[in-house]
C-alpha cells in the first residue's frame, strides 16, 4: 500500500476524476478548514496545519473584519 500511495500521481487522478469523485478525495484527505479573518487554516490527514491566504484560493479578503461588538 505504501508504494502505491508514494507513486500516486494525484494531479493525474484529479484531472481524470468526476466532480463527485473529487469531492470524495477532498473529504477523505481534509480533516478541517478553519476560517480566520485574514486566512484559512487547512488540516490535511497526517500533515501539519497549512495557512492559506484567501487570494491563493481565489477568494477576496472580507471587507469587514473585527472581533466583538461595534461600539
């Protein structure tokens, strides 16, 4: 199993996968995504958390960011 996973070309698998198959791949590999005002924290199975800027995934930074009540 280790050699299969080590030699797996995920780019080719992703390119050939249908929408539903891609969703299964993501659901199996990604443990969580935490949304912060300035970035996302993505936790993949068996890997340290990855900080991703909104622009890196085609999202815009929210215009209104803050913590607590507006006073």
